[in-house]
């Protein structure tokens, strides 16, 4: 009797489950719609490159005047007299390499920085550590473009005015007679400069941006962005000015041994009367140049960013 009762209960349960299964209405499970997400990081590359392009077109003559002071350790009036004597055709000589180099360099600076920063922030890394790491990586990527800077230095130097006709001629001569290594003469001071300045620029810029009052009018926004970028750029450029002097001294040489930063520092110090202050010949003009350049870069960057992200 017990076996028959169990079979009857199982049969009734089976019939009941089957009936419920047939009458049940399937409940649709909501599936979140996955919209294709377009990459947005390329916009940072465009913003940085466009900002640098605007800057070079405006500030190149001032950069050339500062270069002469760095190279010869002379006063502003003497360097200005040199450029004036050479004439207008030579004033914009050598502009193509920095135009290409700075546009690509700023594109890498902003683009690579953003590419490195976002994954670090998503991994809950401390924001200051993340910005420092991203800035150093972006600076190293920028250094790959130093052949443009190398060729520009030779074209600006009066010693090579008759030796090289243009950018292509100088680059071909270096590659043919000295090899690829010659394009990277002065790499170490560039690495020592790029990494720390990039990290400090982004950290300070974000801090300033968070603390400044929000402006509604576009004119006031542009002025605020210009002043913020100009002040930070002038400060950092002055702080690392001696590294630029060492870099230019290295790159003015064509051929011969590749000197270390320490050797070049001691050599310049000896040649300038063993006074460290003499490393800062041209620093006042450099402050003006950096103030103008970084002001234009930061303001232009924000304009491009607003256009691309809106």
C-alpha cells in the first residue's frame, strides 16, 4: 500500500508540474542595451596638436631670440642685433622642424597622458601618483620626436647657415654621414626635462582649475585658461632652464663624442666664469616666451576640447 501511495503522489506531482509549466507565461528578462562606444582619447591628441600649431605660428621669432642667448650667453640686445643683421629671410629659417615637432609633441603629451591616466584612475590608484606616472610616460614618448629638435638647432646656428639649405638637406646629411644616433644627441637632458615638467604641469593645472571660480562667458574662460597655463608654463620653464642650456650646447655639435650631462654642465660652467647664474642668460626672455607659449597652448587646448567634446 505504501508503494502504491508513493507512486500515486509522484504521478500527481508530475501532472501538476506539467500543467503549471504549460500555463506559465515566460517573463522576459530585461537585457541592458549595449551601445557601441566610440573611442574618445583620440580627441586629446587632436586638441594637443592643434594647440601647439597655434603656438608655434605666433611665438617662433621670440624662441629664436632666446636660442641665441642660450647658445652664446649674450644679452638680449646683442642677440636681437644678430637676428636683425641676418635679415627677415633667416628669421623664420628652421621653423618647419619645431612646427612638426611641437605639434606632434603636444599631441603625444596630452593624448598619451590621458591614455595612461584613465586606466590608473579606474584601478583606484592615488590621483597624484597616477598623474605623475602618466606625465613621465608622456614625456618619454615626446622624446622620440627629438630629431626634429636636433635639426632645428643646427639650422638656427649661424655656423651652419651655408652648410645646410633646409630641413631635408640637414636631415639627409646627418643620416648619411653620422647615422641615426646623431639625431638623438642630447637625449638625456630632454628626458630629465620632459618627465618632471609634464607631471608637474598637469598636477598644478588641475589644482588651479579646481580652485578658480567658474566663468560663464567664453571671453573670461579663455582669459582664465590663458593666465593659468601661462603662469604654470613660465614657472616650470624657468625651473628647468639650465637643462635646456645643456641640451642646446650638446646639439650644436655635429659629430664627435657624445658628452654626458655632467661633463657638459661643468664645461659650460667653466666657460661662463664658474657662475651658475650665467646659466640663466636669456631667462627673462624665456619667461616671456614661456608665458606667451603656454598661455596660448592652454587656452587653445580648452577651445579645441570644447569644440570636439560638445
